[in-house]
C-alpha cells in the first residue's frame, strides 16, 4: 500500500494543555496553592472547572516573573454535585490556581482542573498553509493519484477543545455522555473520572463497543489516548455495576 503523507505536522490540533491540578481534599479554612505553570508565548485563556462539596473561593493568579503574583479572577464557589466552570484571559507568562475551603467541614470531594488554549491557532494554521504549501501539495497529489490503495488523510482543528462534565445517575449500563450535532463526528482527546467503588468501564460508539471492559479498581482513571467516534453516533460509557461516575471529557467535532 502506498501511503502519501506530509512532513510533520500533517495534523494540527491547536495549542493547549489539560492539567489535573489537584484532587486532594482540604480541611475547613485550608488553602490549596497550585504549581506555577509557564504558558510560553502561546497563550490566550485558561479555563476549567472545580468540583467540591464545600463552598470556597477560587483564585487565578498571574505573574510576569514567576515571583510577584496578581489576582486576575476571584470566584465564589458553591458546593454542588456538578462542577463549577471558570475561564479568564492570560495576560502574563505564568499562572497558578488557589482555592480556599470556606465551608464548616472538611471536603470529601475535590477536583480542580485547568486547560490553556490559544485563540490565535487559526492564524497559525493559515500561515502554515500559505508558507509551506504542504496541504496544497497533498491535495494536488491526491487528485493525480489513480491508485485505489493510496490514502491521504489530513484532519485539521483550529478551534479549542470543549470540556464537558461526566456525572452519571448511579445505575449500571449504557450512559450517553456526548451527542454530536447533525452530520458531525465526535473526537475525544482525554477523559478523567472517579467512582466511589470499583467497577468496569467500556467505551462505545453508539451501541458498538470500541474498547473492552476496563477495570476501574483504583476508583480513578485518566485516559489520554484520542478516540474517534463514528459520524452521527453518540459517545457512550457502559458502567459494569451500579455506581455513580464523576469526571470530565475533553472533545471537539469534525
């Protein structure tokens, strides 16, 4: 089989990173101070969510020198079963997250995540198209090819990924997590979830299993391998036993 491909990068997914900042519970009055994260020059926004069963104050701080910190976002967080999202622009090279438990008791649930992305990625892709000519060459070669065994696949994404919470009802069986728009295909870059007790998880594209049953024995799982869902099909998780699953999925559509 002759496969014609472009030099790297032939696939451009945008600039961004997802971080699980902490899942450690806090005593009443205690404060979590996250690590400093260097966003380099590819920075635009930081977003994510916090899941907590105690109220508190979430702060996003930024710094130009990694020493002197300024508060950019201060958010009062209420205790609830679903995550509270947040987002703010990045004005400086470094950022960090802080959360103070202002509740009357220690937390039993805590998860804080952050994701950085660059709104200017589409401009970079345009520059890539204009200066390298790689994509144009691929299209021309594909048009000239008369061989049925020659395949060229170039997938581009110039929009930031979406973070959606996972919160099931505590029963076993198939649980629809994402539903695509008409004619679209779901693409999943990562998942993270926790459960109160051990269980098994199976990923599905609609009703078709795309993974085996995976044991969730440590009550937490972090999946970073990309998943492609068939066009028009929902992303479904099958839960092997009656237990609630909580977490998030990072995804987009093509």
